[in-house]
C-alpha cells in the first residue's frame, strides 16, 4: 500500500465522482465508513447510521474509523491506494495520521454553497431525508465538515471540473501518475527499407520486457523462428514472452480479420493481456481496392493502410470527403473486448518501473518524410514516428536499437531507388549459401513478391543512425557474409571478414553492434549487450 486517501466533504458535494475515478484508475480498495458502522451491528438505515457515528465519535474520540479500517487495510495491503470514504471530523483524521503517517492523504472536496444546494435538490435528497439542505447543514457534525477544507492536505473544487480533472488535482505530486520520466522504453526500428529481421530480433529480446508495444499496420510482416509465426499486427514477442502485456498503439492501422486471426492463433481470446487503443484506425475492404491499381507503380503491398490513414486525416467532418466514414477500433464490435486507452496502461507500466519494448515496422528508408518520395510508405517510420504513434515521450526512451541487413532489400517491382543492385547468385557465390536458400528467404512476408537486393549502403547507414539517434545496431543476415557464421554462437566464432564489417558499421553509425543474427533459428542471435 502506497497511500491511504481519506476523503471529506459536505453532503452532495460530489465525493463519489472522485472516489469512482480513483477506483477506476488505480489499484484501489474503497472502505466505506457506512460499512464500518454496519460492522458494529448498526442497522443499514440512514437515521440509525447517523446516530451510531455520533455515538462512536463520543465514545472513542473518533478512533473508531482508524480501528475499523485496520482489517481491511491488512487484507488489501497490495493495493496502491486504500480509500476511506468518508471522514467527517478532525479527530478521525488525526487518529488515521497517527497510525499511517505520510502515507495518509486527506483530500477535501469542496464547492460553493449554492452549487451544493442545487445538487442536493436535483438528486432527490429532500424526499430521502425529509430535510431541506439548510437543515442538513445545521447539524453540528455536518457543519464541522465544512471547516475541514482548512485542514486538508489538498482541497479540490468540484463545481467547474470533470471527474478526471478532480483526480489529476487530488493525486498531483504523489507519484501515482509518473510525470518524472525514467527511461524504460527501448525502441526497435529498421534502418533500411524494411525486412531487416526485426521479428527475429524482437522475439529474442522479448523475454526481457514486461510490456510489448507495436505500431504500424498490416503492410509489414515480422517472421519469427520460435515459436514459428508471421506477425502482421501483434508484437513479434507475443508468444516468446507469454506474460508480457501487449499494446497496439493509437497510431496503428488495423485490418480486423488479420488482427482477430492473430488473436486466435496466439491464444489471446478472452485475455486481458491485449489492449488495442480505442483510436487505432480500422482498414475497410474498399481501402485495399482503392490502393490496388494506382499504387502498384511504387511497389505498395496494397493492404489499404495508406488509404485508411488518408481517411483518418480527411474525414474529420460530419460528411466523409474521401472514401468510407472513419471507424476506429472502439467502433468495431469484434475488437471491442480488447479496446482501451493504451496511455493508461503505459502510465501504469512507468509507475511500476516496467521495461517496455516498442517495435516499429518497415524501415527508415520508407519514411514518408525522409524516404525517396513517392516510393515511400504512408507513415513516419523512424524512432520519432514510432514514439508518436505509440504515445510515448522521447524522454522515456532508454535505447534505440536499429536493425540493418548485410544486403538491404526492397519489395520487388518498381519500389524505388536502392543503390547498387545485385542478384541472389552473387550473394550465394560470396557466402557459400545455396542460391535456392536465398531465393526462398527473399520473398515478402505480406506481398509475397520476390525482393530486390543491393550492396550495403554506407551512407544510408550513417543517415539512418543519425535520424533515429541509434544507441545500438542489430546486424542481421551475417550468414550472407559467409555461411560459416551460421555455426557461430559467440562473437569470436564469427569470421574475420564479419569482424571487419562490424567494425566499419560501428564506426559509420557511431554505435556498437550489440546483436548479430547468424541464422533464422531460436538460438540464431549473438547477444553482446551490456544492458538488459
């Protein structure tokens, strides 16, 4: 237990609004002083409860509230907040403070008299009590409650604010909302044109994290060796870390049929483990139809992501001006069981000191702003774009791991410039790998198209490392340097040529190569990190 919140305030001031927000937002338990009186044998009747409270105040000097909550506090010690609703006298508060010290926070809810009188009348209290508000306020105990605002740790005015604002004011500075950013988020991004092996590396890293976050859409697939799976919408560590919370950010675009397929196949049905942000965009069937023809010229995977993104921007008015009316995740009946505000879960993770991995999709060279327009995707693919899509502050970032292949690829066809192109046979001749193995590998996970390949682009590495602020480099397809690397399990077992290549990568990127993929296998990553 971090805090005991003792709430006070006049009748009809709206204490319940604050109490309900606390219960919804934090791991909390509510102790009603009404229940404490019932525990003593008092009938659950208004007049009897009032008289019992006054009698106990007189007999115990107000100690009965502290004594009464003791067993509830012991039973719910694991909660962040124990809520006492409500205290009514200074002696009651004094005994609580004597026992719980700085963990006790006395919050007084206040409002102007005329506002309270109006609320009292509107909620039908006259019929319930048989008294007008002035009569209720004339009671000595109730009159004393009005004076507690001068003694409380914090006073929240409840006449011109919504319930969420009451909560923000009541809890400010207590650390329940983690506003002091501690770096706990590691971002995994592609440094080339996608297909750098993010899925393979993310599945390897996932067991070290408490929360896995993914952004992007179904135009990028991440293939994982163990358990074998092609992730299109979910994070690539979903099955390699079955205890991690899974979050899909508000900037994601969702193809419902694909998302539901992955939910089913990854055994997430009916689980609270997955949260899809309520503002994630739904791709409609006609979005893919619109993309099918015109975007063939840029090598698009034609999944409807770009059209859906455009609709989210353009169709903010009453009438759609392009394509179908916008549907967000919260509007889709089949996704609704998994929908919620991911920002809340991220804040909970920050407060708990959890480690978070944010998995980007595609690659820096496909950035709509920094790639070779128009041969780009519909979103910002750098670390900054991933953070924005997920709703994560840059000050939360601990590491930015940038994936780079030994031979970059692009989607087959007219997908844009890519340096000096080569073919699979050239790589086979250099590495000693069978050309058939390379050709089987170099097929798009989503598009199914044969990929174009090129020599390593050192300027692209430099620029991508600069754009992303890479702290670490993950090098994939080291077996394309030499097939012997497939047998390496330690750095010193890699070939001399590979060591030389890695040294050049580190110099150009100004970041260490801490992860090296040797083969597409459960144990196919050499991990040189000095951080976990």
